[in-house]
C-alpha cells in the first residue's frame, strides 16, 4: 500500500493505484449501482491497510502444527463508526479485513437549507474509551458531519480516532482539522471545489444515493 504526505498536516493521501482506479470507476456517472457499490467496497478494503498501519500489537502465542509461535494480536479493540447512510458502504469493505471490529452507527442527515448535519441515531459499543475508532464517510464535503460525529464519539469517551473518506476538499479538511486537530484524516483524493449546494466537484455525486440506488 502506498500513501503520500501532502500539504495538509495530519492528512494522508492514499494514492495506491488500485484505490485510484476504483475511485475513477465510481466517479463515472454511467456506473450503475452494482459497479458503484462493488468499487466502494473494494476501495474501502484496500484503504484499511494504510489506515491501520501504525496500530499497536501485543505478543500472542499460537500453537502451529509444529511448535508454539509468538505472533501478534491487535493491542486494542477496533470500532468502525460509519456516518449513515453512505458510511455503511465504507464500513462493509473495511469489515472484510476487520471482521471482529465493533460498529458505532451514527445516523445523520443533511438539512438541505442550512447544509448542517442533524443526528437521528447514535448507538455505539460500550468500549469506546479503550478502542481505536475509525470514523468513516465516503465524502468529506463541508466537514460538519464529520466534525459533529467525532464530537459525539469524544463526548461518549472515545480517545483514539481516525477519519477515513474517499473524497475530500479543502473546505472539509480545514473544518475538520481545525475542530479536531488530534484526529488524523485518510483520503484517496482532495478535489478542487465544493459547490454552493455542498457537493464536491468533480466528486462523484451523492454517494448515498448511488450506493443504495435511490437516485431519481
Ligand atoms: N455528500 C455526497 O454524497 N456527495 C458530495 O459531493 C458531498 C456530500
């Protein structure tokens, strides 16, 4: 897995060629639900390796068919926190590599007049304080949903958080980094614009609608 540092402190740009290819296929307006969904899942699975690269491990003894072996287990529990709806797509791909992760569902919708997030659901495992928490949403647009979701997780005790998205833009990164400078951000692309309706341009449209087939 490759990644590059960039001009944004605390932001890792995941530039692995396979992630970039999947993302390009998702951007294509001609891609239907099946293609969009599978590419989002696949990109999320690929991104996990980079996002979890510096997690701590502890020694763990297993008995092979030949002898005891001291290997590694994750030192802390992992929790994936998808911001619904679209975050569920990233979550699904990540669970392929992290099948024992807990899940904290955060239900938010965007008030289309104010563009501000409103929370309608929050349910998290009890071990938030001990866990490494991956907050996931394919799109970091205004940054307000991510900021609010991370704020809620911190209020309930989360201490070690990372934010993972596929696409971001300057406004979202500025907002999130200013509100939560302790939370590293992982993104596969930083697009040039956010339009007046809060959509990333060129972006990929409405990720939730495209993933769940609710367009039109
Ligand atoms: N949410 C989306 O689904 N797409 C955008 O471009 C911005 C926010």
